[in-house]
């Protein structure tokens, strides 16, 4: 990992450090657009064709059957079942508190305004199936959809051959998901977004994926015949800030936990002490040796760096510029800094709050904004699976009370029929 001294960098260089490793989206779009166009035209037939071509799909049906659910539950290790149930319980408990409240306000006598929430009718959950199997993501997406009460929840994941990993199916069962399709990649996103005569399209797609999945999600979200998406998402990222008391082995393990996600992941360590930075680098080298995904983590570390700052406040200021997906404050008094944190997907406070706790079982959601989108996006929540509808009910007195404002503003904008809709009623 390269090391930079923050106080020696000008504004331009600091801005460059907040940018993520470059992704050639135009090149990826050129690959994805023909696939999406064909699926939009030929539906399921085209999606299956590309699933066979890219993933080795060979099942007789795209859907998971009841028999497959039963076999998955029977074959899954009991310890994994217990772990998934425990995670499910914590995530459910936290996300139940996210259910938004109805707003009702009489803004003037006789003018009653309200805002109510409704679940999105049909949602698609994309679960990656490439380098790692992610039943935790099933919980992170399935639980808020379950709490929101979405009538239709479709899980989409790539399958090589015929079978889906049993942990994925067991997690889906916990979330009450029955409709699962064995198609992933851009073709899975295309099928969710466009559907066909036998497979109804969804209204919104959730979930992480590789560069091709991300590109497909972005493209269908700007297509009038496509659908909405949860957020723009890119490779995983982590920023760790520590003081002089932090344990170097803890810091190294946190950095590596994100570096092993993928070669395009990025991790950053910010500290006020060069000696601490060297300790952490040594720990990284030591812990790398025992990691099965060592090669992936090593490549990720080439995209990563260490930042030496004069103060912890300077490190937090840099973090707000970078807007990390995950931020760990491994300091003695993390509460001193929480109000200063403006841009982050999820924050982990103190030395015993590793990022992996949030990835699996603490209760918060791990589907978070990346690539700096934490400046304007939140992580997935129950509200992500709902939409708000505003209502208003006016009596004649209420309309009279606001008539002057409505009529005046309508005339100011040159919209005379708008004015007349009020004037006629009051005559």
C-alpha cells in the first residue's frame, strides 16, 4: 500500500485520492446493451440463452422447486442454519424500527394533508453467485422487503449447472421468498427489468453485483420500459481511522476483510502515527499468508493506500470527502467524532466493532452506497421497499383560506385554468 502525508498534498491531489479505481463503463456498456436489447425483445428465451453461454446454466427450469427447497434445508449444515437464524433475528429486530410513520397535518383550518406509505408491488433481489456465495445478502434484502409487505419478491441468482447453494435457499425461506430464478448476470437484470409474457417484470431491483451487473442496473434504470434500482453501486470499500491505542492486528484484519471481496475493492487506513502505519503493514503481510483469497486481496491492496494525518479531525474531514461505504472509528472515544461524520454508508465505532459484524449479524444493513454515493444515498432500508403517497382533503372553508395564494401564484405562472379551478368552486 502506498503511503501519503495529508499535509503535503494540495487540494487537487486530495481530490484525486477520493476517486475510486477507474472503471471503463463505456466499454462495459458496449457489451451489455446488446444483451439487454435482445432480452427486451425476446424475454426469457434470450435470458436463458445468455445464462447458458456465460454461467453454464443447464437446469430444466429457471425456477427453484419446492423439492429443491426441502433438499437444501435437509443438506445444509446445522451450524449454518443456526447462524442464519441468529442473523435473521437481529436484522429483523433492527429493521422493524425503520417502518416509516404516517404524517397528518392540518396546515390551515379545513386543509388536511397527509403522507402514507405503501409497499412496492413487485421487487427483484439480485444475489451474486460468482467468487463468493452470499446468503447474508438474501437476509439484508429479503427482510426489509418482508417487513414492507411487498406482494411479490423475486430472487435472482446465477447458477452453474442446476443447483443453487443451499444456504441461499434456506435464507430465502426465512424471508418468505418462494419465487427464485436461476439466472444471474446482466441477463438476470434484463429479465427482471423487462420480463415477458410468462414472467412479469418487477418495479425495482436491489442488490450488488460485478461491473456487468452494475452496468445493467444503471442502463435499465434510465430506460422508460425498464425499472428503478436501489442505488448506483460499485466495488466494496472501507476506511479505517485509528488513534495510537488501536491494535494493529485488528486494523489489518479489518482492511483485509474488505480487500478479499474483489480485486477492484479499495481499503484506506488513516492514522496520525507513521509507526502505527508500519505496524499495520507488517500485520497485513503476516495475515495475508493464511488467506485463501490472498491473490484477490493483494490486487485490492494495490488500489489502496495509507494516509498520515496531523490530527484525527483531519482524518475525519478526509473521510467526509471520500464518503466511504464502510467507516471504522477504531479510537478510544469514538463518540467524540460521530457528529462530525457527514458522509458514510455505515459506521463502526470502537475497537470491538469490526465491519464484518455489520456484514452478517449486528442488525444493520450491508447493502450500502459505494463510489462516493454515500454523499447523497443511504443504505437499503424498509423504506427502500416502499413509496410514499401524499393526500389532501379541503373543506370549502379550507379552500377559501388558501384561495388567494393559489390564485395569485397560478396567475404569476400564467396557468389560468389552475386559477379557475379555485375561483369556480368559491363562486
